[in-house]
């Protein structure tokens, strides 16, 4: 099951690498005439999808009554981080080619990019503390720290919303899913204790 | 004859030629990669962006236009963006908001016969068949830079007629201060119009002096062939010193009006998209910088030029205007 999930989670990145190879080899590919922008949208989309899937696991284990899926949550979260990093590397290395002056200016000046960058930075400590050692070391604080995801996810979705030009359909879908997932946590549910979530 | 259609057998010949060019360029790039270190290899990856493939790549849907004048007067000698990139990476929301949607769905649009309504303050209003509108004038090739408001750019060899020639023939009255254009509205042919991203019809406009500027072109073709549907067949506007969204596609109506038209993107977000939309590196889009751009087919961003490099021809029209206010 775990291997199957790894393959599933890696497949968007593998597909991207395959398309990148086709591009490099002057073959027809799906990356359009502006591959850097395409990669940007693609990795950003997958990052948000994984963050939302990660948030869905806790509600899902009650809804589909399958408590075991909680053990895959860390993996899902780390894949979210992985796609966020691809998104960032594309932004810094391919799009702006390490032009730090412009990159910094853009982060400060454009609220959409500020939000996106804030989400990425906040995700970093969560990814770093996802090892068993850190979970043990932080004890109760680990859970407290990882509640930051409730800030990261809205930041990411707002970032997505602010970046589109006219077609808000996709970020709207993300927003609705996010509201449902967060709303589920707030709704009173007799018979369950959510301190473990 | 203005629009001479070639036999389908002619297409094959072009495909073979382009294949040779394609192989040649590929070998060249492979060599350069072998020589290069890691950094050079990264740059070569950029060179491989499909826009960098040979300028005259395989063309299968075009039909050759005859008797094109090439004065070269306003042409740029920069490398032309590949036909494939020009015809596969388009903003034409009538067919969907994805960049590849127009190339995928625009074949549904019927571009012949095509009627253009001319109305407003003009001596010769009426419904003109496209050929009647175009035929009295000689076709010209114009190799222009095209700068999209999304900070990417291309170099495109358009074929068309100066808009001023058409305007002179239609003879607007003194009341005509602006010219307004509308795109076709037909949900059956244009699947993107089933969604309310933009208030249809797509509308654009120019001040009369902008419309009369010798750079302003009514294009019917590119790369010596009739416009592919995704590029705005059969008739589109090209205003090279303005952001690409001013270049309204598949025009069915030309109105001579006294008040400034409210163009579609300005209707949608007036704080982001203005009426003038002159390319201006000093005035950022609120959400991204306009100081630089990515030329399709190139890896590194390049600096954006004031008026997209056409200042000599157009700057005088905006003398004394606050371009930060009238963006």
C-alpha cells in the first residue's frame, strides 16, 4: 500500500520530468511554448492538492471509518512540501534565474507572492520536524506546531486565487474544499474526541 | 487574387524541408550541450523551449497568401518566434482560458463567409464581406514584437493592411473620436463563451490617432499564410506598442464612436488593465512586474522596452500625458 501511494504521489513529478526530457529532446510535449510558466502552474496546483489531501485525512478516517489512513498523513504532507519546493525552485532558478534583487522585490511588493512565500516558509519547520526523533523530542508541542497547517492551507489557496487573471474556477474549487475540510473540524460531532486529530 | 489557396500536396513539401531544418538545429544544440558545463547545460535546456525550434517549422493548416509587399520599414530583425509557438500558445478566451485551448477548439469557428459590420459616425456604413473590406488594399508583411500583458513576448511576421487605409476608405465623420471593435459571439462555435469569464462580446478600442498610426495593422495572416483560427482568423487587430490584449481577434464589428469604448479587460479589472495599455516597463501590473519579459523560446528574461520599442513611431501621441494614470 505504501509503495503504491509513493508511486501515485510521485507520478505528477515523474510525468513532468518525462515532458521535460521530451522538450530537451525537441520532441512534442505538453509543456506549451512557455514551459516555465507551465511548470509553475503545474507544481503549484499539485502542492495545493497534496496540502488539501493531507487535511482531508483526519475527517476521512471518521467518514469512511478507516482509521488506518492516518498513518499515511505524514507522507502526504511531505509530498505537499516536495511539490511546494519544486514550485519554489522553478520560481527562483528557472523563472528569475537567481536574480535575488527582483525576487526579493516581488516577494515584498506583490501580496499574492507574499502569501505564497509565507505559506512555503511556514511549511519548512513542519517538514523538518516530521521525523520520529523530532516527534518524540517535541512531544505535545509537535501537535501544536503542526496546527500551523491551518494557516498554511488558507495562505496557499488565497495565493492561488490572487494569481489568476480571470478564470477563478480552479482556485474556487480549492477554496470550497478547504472550507469544507476546516468546517468539518469546527462542526460539533458527538462521540468523538478531536484532540488526537 | 488576394487569397490563393494551395493544393494540399504543397503542404507535404514544406513539412519535409522543415524536418531537415529541425534536425540540423537539433544537432547544433546537442553539440553545444556536449561542450558546455552544468550551467551551459541549463541554458541549453532554455534553448530547447519549443519556441526556439526553427522559425519555419511544419505548417499544416495555413493557406499561402499571394502578392505580399515587404517594405521592411517597421520590421524588427530579431529572431522570429516559431510558427508552432505562435499558433499553439494563445490567449483567446472565446475558446477557453488555457493557453492550448484556442489551438484545440478554434477549428470549430467558421471563418468564411465573414461579414464585418461598419457603423457609427462614418460615411460608408454597412455590412461588408471580408474580401470587399480587404481587396482594395495591398497586403503587407510586418514583422513586429508582440508583448503580452502576462510578461511574455514573441516576434511575429504578420500579413495585413494598415488600419488607416481602411479607415480612410470608410471615411469617418468629425464626430468619430474613437474606434471600437467587437469579436464574434457564437456559443456554438466558441465553447469558452458558455462561461462568463468575460462579458461577451470581447470589445476593444483605439483613439482615432492611434488607429491612424502607420504601425496599426489589420492582420489577415502570419508567416505568409492566412491566420489560423486560434490567432484570430479571419481578421484581427495588431497594435505592436500595446499589450497583446488590445489586438482583438475575429472582428465582426467596427464602430466609429465619440466616446471612449470600455474595453473588455478594463471592464473586468479597471485597476489592472487600462484603455491605453501601452507597453511600459515603468508601470507594473499590480500583481507582477512589467519591467521584464520572457521572449518565447528564450530562457532568461529580457528587459521590456518602452512602447515595446516603438517609441519613435508612437511616443508623440502621448506627449504630456501621465502614463502612470493612463496606463
